């Protein structure tokens, strides 16, 4: 395929893009990734680097990198050059241009997204060619990152998520003799302040490319701004690089504190909590250790957002509230998250008064179902019922505003019906508004700390885990496990 692509060129191969055997491509890449993990576990770093170069030079990896960039959520967003990979010819051309010796990245396009506190978070958007180049390097870096990562790290990692982090918090706090004090940590501008020298010395990827990406700068209102620290939010490689910068904190804590101190770390990207037996221990010993660890990487804690709280007071983490009531730990959706989803639904209702009922339901259902599925593993049934009632009030207000001259009975008969033993079901006959309380509550089983999705020895574990999550018999292994 490689030779044909070079001789005939991207234009001639364009019709074949849709017929690429992607499962086969993924199997080829996964074999090399598994070999990287095996070499790393054996301590053969020279072998790891050799396999990384082999992977990034393979056509399969290049095609997979371009396919990711051209099909993900940001595939229609261009960088400073305005180029988007749309046509098969463009995708083939980009794949053959990856890993070129003369490669040089372009500056990022700087935009800002609003934060909950009213401030704005800077986001850097690389051009799609640079995104593809980063995706290619990430295929070789991610197996190394997964193998070296802290067991308590759950953010921006394959097969892990916020529910695993919350399950980790539950295990650390649920018992009567568990730690009662929690240090809520927040790193100030983590992505913007990471030390470039530290990243270049510690992240095992192509050093020339990494240095170029870190120093690429950004364009804002037509003006170029250089970058001297940080890794851009918006870059494909950035979350993994940031994770690698924060890995090692768990090891340092375990080396310093014994088991009777009950010091446990749970981290999701740059948000983390640390448990301890006393407020004094966390304030005088744990916090200074964390500050020293971060200082080595050019980072520091945000004093305004870093707190030490007692478990009986409770705390919010990743949109959940964790608190003990009379000695029993209950995890519920945070009040701020409940208010946010209600406001989101209210906004959809208020701005779509002109739409037909079925279109409105189609827009509401993904929001309702998505929020409910995120919180389905904790104590949420009462909250689900409360939100369903709030949604009913919003739909009634929406319906009566559309027909101010009609009576209440006419409006009810027009927009609601009796279904499955329930009255006031919002439906037009073809589609029905999803009821959040219909989601069953089921405890999430935390991922095993040392499980590695790139290690073939863990293939059976992940196959069984996927089967449990889907509630059915074991299914065939994912493509990256196949021989």
C-alpha cells in the first residue's frame, strides 16, 4: 500500500479511502503498542525507542492518526491556516506527509471558552496537519504513559473515567475507620504553567517535535505571541503530557507516609483529593510535599481553591458531592451540577418555543439521558425524580405559552398522554420525552489500578469488564486486543 501510494499519489488513491480495512489497521498498530509495553516492563528503553520509531514510520499508524483527526468532534474546526481535511485526497496526502524530516508546526489559533466562575479559559487550536502529527506521536507515547501512570490517575486515559475516580474516593472514605479529613487540591493554570525543560527531559517522545510544539506560539487577533511555558489546551498530545507530569505523586506520598496515616490520592487530570487522619497532617506535611512536587514541574497550588475539609461537611469532586451522614458515606450529584442541568434544559425550552414538539423532544432527550447516565452509579434516584418534575413544569409552561387562548384541558390532551401506567407523558405519538427516573441505579466497579489496555496480558480482564458493563455475556475483544 505504501509503495502504491508513493507512485500513484493521493489523488489516485482517493477512491480507496472509504474501503480501508480499519480493524486490520488497528490490529497492526496494537501489535506494536503491545510490544512497546512488553519492552518497557523489561526495562529495555532502547527497545522502546526503536519500537516507537517503527510505529510512527508505519503507514498504518499514519492512516489511523489522520482518520482520528478527520473524524472526531473537532474535525470541522480549522487552525490558523483555515484548512480542514475533508476529501479523501486531502487525507491521503496528509498521511504521506506525516513524520517528514522538514516538519515544522504552525502557531495555534487562540480562542477563549467561558468558565463557571465567569472567567475565560484559553484554548489553543492547532492546524489539522499538526493535530495529525500529534496523534501519530500519541500512538507511540500512550502505551508508555499507561504503563508508567499512577494507579490512582483516572483522567484522559483509555478505559478510565470520572466514575472510576469517584469509586476510588468511595473505597478510601466509606469505612467507619477510614480517613476523615480531605485535602481538595486545585493546580493553578496547570496546562499554561508546565515547565518546558521538565517536559522535554521527562516525556519520552520525539524531542524535536515536542520542542517545536511547545515553542510554536499562538495567534490572537492577527498578532503572534511566543510561548515559554505550558502545553496548549486543545492539542491532542497535551492531556497525556500533563498526566505524565503529574504522575509520581502517589509514589512520593506512599514513600513518605505509612498506612496508619491513611493518606490516599485520587486524581482526575489536574483535579485531585488526598485523604488523611487529621487536619494537621494534611496541612503541615502532605500539602508542603505536594507543593514541592509541583514546584519541580513549574506548577503551584491555587490557594483560593485548595481546601481541607472534614468528611461530615462533605465536598464536591467532579460534579459529585461526597459526605458522611451519621457515619455512612453517601455520594450524590452536586447541587451546582443539578442547577446547571436544569438551567441547560430551561435554556433549550426558552429558545425553541417555535419548534414542533417532536423536534424539541429530540433536542432534550440526549441532554436528559446523558446527565442521568453520568450519575446513575451513585445515590441519584431522588434527584432524578426532582429533575423530572422540574422538566414537567418546564414543558407545561412551554405548551401553555404556545396556546394562550386555549384551556388547560385542551393543552393537556394536545401534548400529554397516559402511557405505561403514567399520566402526563410528554409525547406527540412518534417520540416521547425521556424520563430520567427510569434509569436504574447500579454501582460502578472501579477499574483495577494496574490494568493496562495496551498489555495483552490484561486482554481477558478488559473483555470481561466490557461484558459486565453491557450486562451481557462476554463479547469479542476490542480491536486493539486481537492477534
